[in-house]
C-alpha cells in the first residue's frame, strides 16, 4: 500500500502544480490583454496618417454611444466600436456633443473627433430633389450672372448713346 499511496501523492502534487501553472498563465495573459486595451483607450492612433479621408457622419439625438461606435466603425473612422464606447465615457467632451452632420477625418483620433463634434455641425444647403443637375440661373433666377436687369427679355439692350435701330 505504500507504493500506491506514494504514486497517488505524486500524481496529486503534479495535478495541483499543473492547475496552479494554468491559473497563473491565465492571469498573466488577462493582465497583458487588459493593459493593452487600457493603453489603447488613451493612446489609440488615428486610422490613417497625413491628411486622411474626410467622412461625413450624421449624429442624431437618440443615438447611443454603441450606435455611434458602430457608425464610425462602418465609415472606417475607428478600429473597434467597443473601445469607442469606453473612450466615449472617459472623454471630457461627452457632455458637450452636438447633433447634426459632421465632417470627420480618418486622420483624427477619437478624442479629436469628439472635440470636433462639440462645435457647430456642418449645415449643407438643401437642394430640392431633381434640381441638383439644373444650372444655377434656372434654380435662382434672382442671381443673374450677366447682370441684365430683365432676365425674361430676349431683346438686346442698345448701348448708351447709340441712336437708332440696333
């Protein structure tokens, strides 16, 4: 019986050491992942360097941070929508965000995007449907590019000092 109990004690010890090593490895890997994620919260680089690509986004009043993150992810402005939610709640600008259309760039960090969304949104002039390919003088007859006083008149106005027929 001594041999059996000795073998059982050795196997039990090996199993306990293996479980302890496994737990230590899981804690270590979790700590590394948490550190990397925490680092990205404050130091996440922009999607592109240089000027980047300008993207227009519309923020509505009923959008949640998760919905904003998904919108920004779909537009290519951020890499991780869940990270955006954490950055949103830690941002000093979250209480000052405005709604509307904003021009954001892929060269901006999340903090820069939020700062841009605290300013007045970009207001685009509304063009009636089907009128976007018409010349401007037809859309706005008041603005006559040639300076004629009567835009409906097809007759030429004779120059001053010219007497007679034109």
